[in-house]
C-alpha cells in the first residue's frame, strides 16, 4: 500500500484515477490545484504523484521542476493527451518517471504505478547499499591509548596486510565490527566493497539466500533472480557477524566456499566463484561450541587462521577518559553544540564502574548525558543513578563455578536485571548496555543448555 497524490483539474478524471488506485489498496489524496498539491507534497510527503500535464496556474513540467528543485525525489507519472506527448517527454527530462497517454484503462495505470513504486524502492535500496559500502571504506578510529589498545592496533595492522580469514572474538559491546572495519580499511581490498551479514538475524533458509543468492522461482516469494553477498562482495570483504549462530547445514556450505571459493545460488546448479575475504565475529567461545557439537570443528579451524581478541573495557579501564572525550565530542558535533565536559566526580564514577556492556554501554551513557544535560558540565550526581543499581547488583552474586565464574556472574547479573524490569527485554538490554538481540541470544542459549540437562531456567 502506497501513499499516492493525484493532481488533475478535471473532476471526472481525477476521481476515476483515485477510485482505481484505491481499489488496489493505495491511500489516495486528490488535488485540483497543482500549487496546493506542491505545498502538500513538501509538507506531508507521498510515495508517488500522478499528475495531469495541462493544468491552470502550473503545468506538469513546472510541477516536476519545482519538486526536484526543492529536493523532492518522489516519482511522478504524467497523464497527457496525444497532442502533448512531446511535452510529456520534456517532463521526463525534467525528472518525471513516465507518462500515460489518454485515454487509458485502469490496468495500464496500475501496471505503471506498480512499476514506478518498485523502481523507487530499488533505487532507495541501492542508494542505502552504496552509502553502507562508502561508510565501510572510510578508515575507522579505534579510540584508546592503553597498552592493550596499542598492541591491538599493531596486531590489526599486520592482520590487515594479509588476505587470510580473520576470527574476531570478544564480549558484546567491545567493538568487534569496528575492528573488522579497521582491518578492511587498511587492507589491499580497501577500494573494494565490504558487506556485513548478521547470522543471528535470519533463518537458515533466508541466510543461505542472502549469502549465495537465488534464482527466480527457487522458493515461494522468489519472484526475481538475486545476487548474494558473496557475489556482491567479490574482490572485497564479507563480515559474518555472530558466526556461532549459523545452522550446521549452512556451515558446511560456507566451509566449501572457504576451501574452494565456489558456490551455487539457491535453485541453481551453476557453480560460481568469488574472491572474498571473510572476517567472522563471535561473542562465544567457539572451541566450547565445537565440543558441544554446535559448531563444525573443520569450519572453526578454517575461520581461526588469524584470531583477534578484543579485550573488555574493564581490562583497559585507562581508556575510559579517551573514549568519553571521543563520544562527547562526536555527540556535540552532531548537534552543533559545545563539547560535553564530565566533572572530576563523574569521571571517578566512570573509572570505577565495571562496564558489563563494555564500550557500547559507555557510549550510551555519553549519549544520554548529552541529551538531558542542562549545561556543558556533566556532574557525578547526574550519572551516579545510572550506574548505582548495576554496581550494587555486582556484589550480590550467588554460587560461582570454578572455571566459569565470569559466565555465571554475567548470567546472574542479566537474570537480576530481567527480574527488576519484570522480564521486559528492551528495558533490561538498555540497562545492561547490550543489544536486545544479544540478550535474546543469551536467553536462548541458557534455555537450550537447560533442556539438554533437563534443568530449570527462568522464563523471560
């Protein structure tokens, strides 16, 4: 269903077009005056404009030119009589999508409308993909001057010079995607695309299609042939985020690509090749995952050619001050406001905090302070309530197992936070400084472990 603006000074034609589009479940707004329509488009916004060419006060060509001059890229379909086809072509040169010659039937109108909407959707997707690729090509800064971060930057520079597969491990919120972007930006493939795919966000079937592409008719809804990420990233880098969540059957297909550089689209028997460097990230212990038969051992060793571990923020607490300056400066620039300053008392609290959500949680604190501050100084009294509840919870742990103390502490902290927010995952994730998806994955893991051992688990 699209929002469509119909502009025509003829009551009969305007209402006829609107009725036809409404039957196709579109939301239609009608105007008999193009000047009023132009003002409404600028104020409200539409997905498509269907306009007559010859109208008083402003003709269709002028309407298109005014829209484009104002930065509006909404597609426009012109309705024109035979005698003004040449003028309709002029309108297309000015930026209209296409034209319909009067008289026309409703079928022709609906086909052209569907085509224009689909063209606009694909254009926006391509533009979003282009911007995403450009963002990944930009060198990304890894803030922090601690010995840990200096050593990491030196390691990443050496890793970037290679074409080998990289496995980036670390807790949620440590900046694993930023590390992957740094590697690509400093690699010989920096002028080629870097694409990212979250393995935890899609079902196995959809993930296979996203990776390898599919042919038209390969499955229900596959109404056109589509290239996968391997083809789109040919010559560049493919980031596989949360690789541990990939289904075992799909892991075997990924292993083949890593070994042979070959794959087939879903629904095709044609073998294709792609030269893609893989960077995989995980917040799990993949060796432990292998021992539980939840991750293929052969794939693990194929991915673990160049292992990189990103330290949690609590192990490089001396980086907090630099990160705060980075985040505060970035927030101020984005709002065109004076740089945010943290008082000595506030910095003392930040340096003493355990940061279970790592750098992402610190970034959230800076963003929150920027949003609600009254002046240019953030006091300790402002941020202390945000940290106090979590810090108090950290001292209330139950029994901890030898060799799994960190995992047990994390689980108890998450369970206490969920209980405090009555199981509300979004609020709990925000308080913990982690993503809702990451929280969901941890709960899923605990449920599966409990089911395997016939144990009990809190239901959230």
